[in-house]
C-alpha cells in the first residue's frame, strides 16, 4: 500500500498544535505505517514537495512569508486542514491587530532594549499589517478548532481522511478547548 | 559579490530560523549568522488587558513549554497581589514545572536530536527524522514516546489538559491534587527512571562516534547563568541567580531575580528578531553567557537527588572548570530528566501535597511584579506593570532561548568553519551546522517567531558573481 503524503507547517502559532499531534503518542507509530511525513518542522526537507495528500497548517498568517508558504501548500495539497484556533480564527496572535505594526516593533526593540535600539530589518521578512486566519487567503477543506485541538480529535480527523471521509470533529473539540 | 550559503528553514527545532554562511574567494567560511525570522509582539499586545489574564495569554507564547510561562507569569502576578501563596500550591507548581521539564527534554532528545545521534549526521535527508528512528530503532522510539507521555500526563492530571492548562493562577493553583492521581504518577516513577538511565547509557556509548562534534559544537569559554537554591543545588522554581565563568569561578551570586535588570542588558541584532542579552557588567560580547541544562549543571554544587548526583559527578569530570562543549547539552538534559523524576517523587510524598488550601485571593496591592522560573531551555523572566485597576501598562519578557543567542551564533560559526568546505558542499556538513543549534534546543516562537520557507538551495558564486556550484537539499 502506498503511504499517504502528509505535510505539516507552523505559521504564527506557538507549536502547541504540533505538540498535540505528537501527543498521539503510540498511535504515531501505527500512523507512521500509513503516512509518510514529507514536509514540516519535524523532518528535514526544506522545500514544499509537489504532491501532498494532506497538509496540516498550524498558526495564523502574520507575514508575507506565511502567506507565500500557505499559498504554496494549498497549490500542492489535495486536502488542506486548518489546525487549531490560530489557523481557524487567528486567536492570540491577532491580539497584535489592535496596534499598528510599527508600535509593536518599537516596543520590542526600542523601549525594551539597552543596546543598538533599532528595528531589525536585514535578511528577515516583514510583518503584514494584520494577523489573519488562513481561510481569508486560501480555501480550506477541514477545520479543527481548539487551542490546541486534543490529540484524540487530530487522530480522529486523520483516520477519517485516510478512509477518504470528511471528518466531523465537533464532538471532540471546539473553539477555545 | 560574496558567496553565501542559506540554510532555510532550520528544521527539527522549535520555531522559525535560518542560517547564512559567508564564504571567501577560496571557499573558506568567513562568517556565519543565525537569524530568527519571526516576531510576535506579546510585550505590546497585552497592554490594557487585565493582569489576571496573563498566565493564560502568556502560555500561548509556546506550546512546548507553556508551563514555564504559566509559572513565571503567575509568580509575577503573585507579586502584584502581594500575597504569600499556600505551601501546597508551591509544591504542586513545582511538580507541574518538573513534569514539563521531563517532557520537553524527552522531546528534544528522542524526537528532535536522536535522528542525528542515532541515524547519523550524514543519514539520508528523508529518513533523518523521528519516523526514521521509529523504523530503525522501534524500541528506543517507543521509550522516548513513553517518557514524553509520562510528563505530559502529569500535566494533564494536575492541570486538566496537556497543553495550555489553565490551572496555575495568580495566588496559587485552582484545584487540589486528587490522591488517585498522585498514586498513578508514583506508580510510573520506576519505569521513567529506568528509561532515562538507559538513555544515559546510550548517550555515553555513542559519544565516541562524535569526537569532532564534541570538540567543535559551541565549545568555547563563556559565562553561565541560572537559578540555584539556598544549598546551591539545582532549582527550577525559586532561588537566586548565580553567574560563573568558564573556569567555574563565581562571578555573581545570590542575585535576587528582582534585580535582573542590573545584571542583564539586551542588544538588538539588525538581522534577527531575537535580541541578545548579555551580562551587563562585562558588556556586549564579553558578557556572553549560556543558560539551560548545561549552564545549570555547571553552576550548581550538586543536583540534590541521589541518582542525578552520580551522573552529575561524571558530567563535571568532562571539564576542568565548567563543561564548555555545547554538545553536552544532550548529556545535561538527560541528567535533568533524572533529577526531575526523582524530585517529582519526593514532592508527591510531601505530607501537605493533597491539602485543599491551594489559592490565595487578593486584589491589586502592587503595581509591579517580576516572576522568574527555570524553563527547560533556561531562565525565564516576566516583568509586568499594572494600573490601579489591574490593567497591564507595560511588560518585559526575557525568554530562555534569548540568553543563548550570542553563544548560538558563535557556535554556528565554529561548526561552519570546521565542517563546511565551500568548494565541495555536502548536505551532512550543513546538517551539522543545524545540529549545533539543536543542541541548544532553542524555542523560537517563545523568543519571537519566524518566517522564510525557501527550499534549502546552496549556490556558490565566484568573485564576478558567476554561479560555480549549486546544491538543493530537496529530494
Ligand atoms: S491554537 Fe493554541 S496551541 Fe495551537 S498554535 Fe495557536 S496558541 Fe498554540
């Protein structure tokens, strides 16, 4: 049996949704028999592969690179899953939307710094004016809310997707869970 | 035109980063930089919010060490309430903090670093990950999963859920420990200890396979910093700061966490969203210090639990003064797991552990609070100011990974200089440059947050800008 090709990524989030993925514990070993993780922070490949069956996306879109990456994942993936409240609603990262980006950066690098007080801008990417949920930019096939969604909900969803079904996770997780 | 190698993104670490390596005309490494490419802005976005929200909001900085933020944040809030929290609440917070230490260290060793240590730095890219370890070393992979789960389940049993529990609150914790939960944890202690001792044996066996890595992985003199208790033993919850130098001599001791700003200053790097703290009295660069497991084991006089102390003695024999090679972060991490398990057992046997008095209630009595804890990756400082209604007016966070920024940068350069040959770039060379970062176990969504998901493409340009060589890590 050919394995399903799974990609995962984190955008503007806390990696808690990925940790919840790992909280599947022993079930991960079984899953590894059916799924190959082809891209993401847990594996070493650096570019987004061409053919992805399922992409799990954690985090909100906060920078131009987040946007570029999520668009690329969408283009290359059969099914794209919005994993966790940050991806679904932009959650805590969106708290910065109350302030202009400039003010947020000034607070971190001018007020709260002692030496070389200036906003870093070499090599690193710029922030978007607002942090937004991913479905505002690309179509999403499956939403799994929760902060983070519990491992049971993630496992349930993956098992359904493996069988070619659309998972309904509303009994297992909800916004803020 | 300079020749630059980009490693982007750095994988098997927490958060987003990239590395640039600059080569000279002969293909030798001139410079190398570690860039953290994401910024999250927690210090600003909490302005105007009630301080009682802080533990839950600040925990969302990091899903790997949310408990550290819960603890440091709640301790800052305890100061704002100006209360002394119940003894049982302290015991329970300590257990929670250590459970997280165990799970986070297990994650680094088994899930993130074992692919390098067991499959090899030069193993094929598509296999060099935790799923590859599951295939080649299923028994070990299962033990790693078990040990991480041991920590995560303690957090769930105490706090209600594994990631982002809302249980630690200003003034204490919001529910006592049930006796059946305590017994369930105690029952698992022997197996947890066995797995950790096996991992320590394994580490000592494979160490001989990495002589060059041990010699060059951020192996240089620096200061070390962390908390110690009043007996100068390992401490992750309270205590005072101690700084030592590379020879092991004490530079500053018994520093109250409230005075942190007199000892630690932060510099901005133009090419990274991660700031670089340094030891203020010695200035930027000279004041470079390291934190985390390696630092903690270097600064203490002993761990304070029997099995961990035996291992600690062996660890300390690796250096004349302090142990300087950052490769031994792995060793130190395993010893701290052992300490954590022994200490959890001790704390759960305290007579007051099941007491129902776990929370002090008060209104705003102080307009400023500083809370400190030792997170898995090092010292974590939360500093808040509030108005008379308890609304946040200012926050400063110094996050564990940040303290290591100068040392990580120097380590990346040291490894790149030793291993990278610009004339003949091999993937395994670049993996070693990433592996030195993994040894520090950085947590970057904590410190900021990154972006930049270009494929790893190494392009070598000649002095005229002509393309000489090109390698892609993508399969
Ligand atoms: S949804 Fe919650 S757990 Fe997931 S990335 Fe966002 S803050 Fe972290």
